[in-house]
C-alpha cells in the first residue's frame, strides 16, 4: 500500500482576511482555532494582528438559505470587505513572512475578487505577484470565483462566446489571469464570464465547456477547473511552456483534459451544497501539492483495502496481519497524482462537505480519500 500521509497534510494554514471585534469575527476566529486544535495547523495570529491595526473593522456576513425546492439564496453584507485594500493584504503577507517560524509556503488561495472591490484588476495582480515571490519555488496561486455578475455583453447576437482578449480586458480578472495557476468557477460563472451557452445535448455541452475553458488558458491560466453540480467537473490544463513558470504544479498535468462524474452519495443522504465549490477547490489544491514519499507501509487495521483490490496484491494482503518493514521505490519518489486521480480526490472532498453527516467534521481522513480516488489501472504508480 502507499505510505500513509501523516496529518496534517498541510503543515501550516494562515488565514488572511479582514474581521472585526464583533460577534461574527469572534465566531469565525473561534471556528478556525477549533480546527487548528484538531489538526494543529491553523494560525490565526496574523488576522488578529490586522484586526488590532483596524479596530473599527466589521466582519462580512453571508446568509445562505436553502429553499424547499432546492434553490439557494444569498444575503450578503460585505462590511469591511468593501474597503479591504490590496495594500492591507500585502501588509498581512509581510507580517507572515517576517514572523512565521516556517516560511516554506507552498500555495496562496484567494477567493471571491468580485466581492472585494478594492482588490480587482491590477491590484489583484499586485497581490498575486507578491505572493509568488514569498513562496517556495513560486508556489501555487489559486483563484476561486464567486459573485460573478451576469454579463450579457459578452455574448454575441448569435450566441457565440467572447474572445480571450475580452477576458484579458475584464476589469476584475483580466490583469491577474496570467498569474493564476489554478482557476475554479462553476458552470454559471463560466457562462457569465464567457457567454458560452448550453443545450440539452450533454455531448455538445462538454465541447462548449472545453472551448470556454480554453479562453482562460489563452489568458495565461495554467489549470482551469469547472464544477458542474450533479454533472461532475471538467479540468483543462495548459502547455509545457506555461507550466514551466509554475514549478510546483504536477508536470503530468501538462496539456491534459479530463471530465469526472460527481461522487455519488446514497439516495437518502441529507445534503447542504453551500461551500461545495470551495471544498472542491481546496481538495484540488491539496491533490496538486501531494507527492509520493517512495515509502510503502503495511495497511492500517482500519483500512478498507481488501485482497484483490488494485491497491494491494493478494500476497501483501495475506501478510497484513504480521509485521512488515517499510520498503522504498525510488521510481515513485516525489511523483504526483495524475489529473484524473486529483479530480476524483477533489470531488470526494466536496462530497464529504455536502454530506450533512460529515460536513462539520474538523478533520478528514486524507488516507481514505486518497485510496478511494486512485483510479490508475497500474495501482501503485499513483500516490
């Protein structure tokens, strides 16, 4: 079997956001610190430092009701997010760089620029360029979209899509796109940004999604991930030339394109789909960062792996009751998940999030999800 990943899989998570001394801010910090207690890897010092510098700040709040017919609503108070400036974000980042014990940062995940009016366009590009400099080998920059307004001007009278040049001139995203390694959006946001239209024929829709995703690749994005609800996800990756400027991305993803079905839950499962895209994005980022140690250990007693599975040979399964010494395969050392496995991994993380029985867990069994997501017919060639 694979070398077990020792939690936390990400050694340090540093939230950088603007909160106030109000009830919502105190609640958010307490929730983050509770997760930190479970995983010992969430550091809230820097958002608290920022709060001390601006004691009059108010915490943003979103209320997301789920209606009986399945529709979702959103009531949003931006509060101090409306004035959260790029200079403040950069100051937080400098605070982290100066005072953190471990400065080998691997990724920068930024969410919802359409809801942050002072961090758009060139200001957003500036934040990303600063993040790139402070990360190990440039790290991985991830942009997760939400709140994208409808934009009928991106659609021609004949229903065709906009051009890459139109996206590059977008006042919110345009200047920042070339800095982005992984860009996530849902199907509606893809429609609003590109003008792509969908039909009843899902085969044609898959082609349309691919063509729309290609527009962002032309703008310099390395990996575009589109979540499509019950229809699963679509991921498309850029060329070797683009990946050369983002060394931390798995090289096996170059020029790849994959469509993965949504992870199935039992019919009786009570779900809450709020935050599913966020969970998927985090799962895909973790999948991009995981590397094989090259070590193999006997399975845990609680492992679901059984004899005959692609993860464990019958001989190994027969020996699982006894002591086994770890072995090393140098060929596998530092190998990453392939794109299909990574997409499965991200989908399973999202499924755990929308399932009401697992939604509020403060930790996830990464080893279990990793085993479930391995789809290579070669088994052990996957992380």
